[in-house]
C-alpha cells in the first residue's frame, strides 16, 4: 500500500499535465481544425508525454515523424493497391522500414505502422487529418514539456543518482550479511538481488542522455550548460562506482570463511557511505563528511598481512576511490589518499540547481 501511494505521489504532477494537455489537444482539433471526432490529436499528445520527464520532447518528435512517415507510405500504397490486404501489408512494411531508417525507436515504428494502416483503411482525407492531428498533438506536448513545464536537469540527474546510490548501498549491505552469516545459514550468492543494480545503471545512462537533450533544446537551460556538464561528469563516475561495487561483491562473496568475516565490516562501512551520499541532495558538507568516512573505512580494512586476498583489498580501494571522485575529489588525489591511508581530502563544491 505504501509503495502504491508513493507511486501516485511521485507521478501525480506528470499525470495532471498529461490530462490537461490531452484536453487542450481535443479542444484545438475540434474547434480550430474542425475535426468531427478529434481522436488522434489527444492520443498523440498522451503518447508523447507518456515517458519519464526529460524525454518527453524527444518522444513528441518521434511521434510526429513516425505518423508522417506512416501516412506518406500509406498514401502511396493506397494509390497503387487500394484498400486490400496486400495494401495494408505493403504499407506497414514500408512504414516500418522508413521508421528504422529514421531512428529505429519503438515508438516511431509503432506510430508509423498505425499511420500506414489508417491511411490505407480510410483513404486520403483521413491520412491528411491524421498528419494534422499528429502535428497538433506533438506540438501541444512540446509546449507543455519544453515551454510551460520544462524538466529540471539537476533534479533529473540527482534523483537518479540518489536511486543508484541507494541501490548500490543495498547491494553492499546484502553482501555484508552474506559474509557475516554462518556457513549453514548462508544462502546462495544473492545475484538475483543484484539485478536491480544493472537496471539502475541503465536508467542512469538514459537520464544522462535526457539531461543532455534538455540542456541543448530547452531555452531556459541552453545558456547554463557548464553546471549541467559538471553534474553529468559526476554521473559517469557513478557508472564506474557501480562496476567497482559489483566487482567487490563478486570477489568477497567467494572468500573462505576467515577472510569473509574480516571483510564484512569493510563492505558494510562502504554501504553506509553510499546511503549517506544518497541522502546528500548535493550538500557539500555531506559529501565532505562521506569522503572522510570512506578514507576511515579503508584505513580500518584488513591489512596486507591478513588472509584477505590482494584482489579483494584492491577492489575495496577501487570502490573507495570511485566514491571520492564521485563526491568531488580529484582522481589522482583520491587514488593517492586511499593508498597512503590519509584522513582527509578536499572535495570540490558541486553546483546547486539554482546556481
């Protein structure tokens, strides 16, 4: 129940935008273009806006290009083959091939195929109306997504960063529990629990692409690319951190019983740092404190003379270095601080959303 309420709360504002935009598209199509049953304009608007904030403008362009491609191909098929089965098959095939040439995205292909079928089934005027509706629907979606309610690239990036950090922290905590458990209580390696991590890293990549698109295309952010570029660079370090965490988990969970126990506290300490970073919301003070905690975890890790293999110790250092760089430390300084057992390191202040 809590998850359902949280899902509604998180998505209420985008849903309200979609509803208002669909109603506006219907009204314009009926009142301005005088379409008798203006179905396709609000449908095009809904399809364009039914994607995570940040990708809605791109989605609108894909809807529009797919419909236009489908209608053009459908009209050609209708002119030469009429309304028959063969015409529909040829039109859909041609529309899908054109969509593949345009960008190959599923939404473009789907809109192209639907436009081709409608064009063949309903004739020339329906095809023209479908193009007008697509242009109108996509135009309304672009106004809503790029002018009235443009996405905030910092919010997009930092929300996804927080989700990724939480996921990585949970993965390390699960690994620490496995390391702590007695042999007869230990479950199989929790790889299925790690699958969400891969999804989170993929989502991070998509969000980064969306933020880049917003910075290029949205008037509000076009002149403020440098702070966004810095935040995007931080997310690339988060990709590296994800990979180093997975490497550490893989190495630690196959250790012998003695080294497993010795490594559990280190893995749990790194998990705590990631949880703190997930709640930081860009706070420089929290990032600086997280950097100090990271160095403390490395200093308290089992020494070189212990039974912990070199590969696992190096994985711990790699995770720690990636955390420091993500927090804002210089890469060379971070690596040196981890290897020298430093107690502190300078973390660069990151830009805030309003700066």
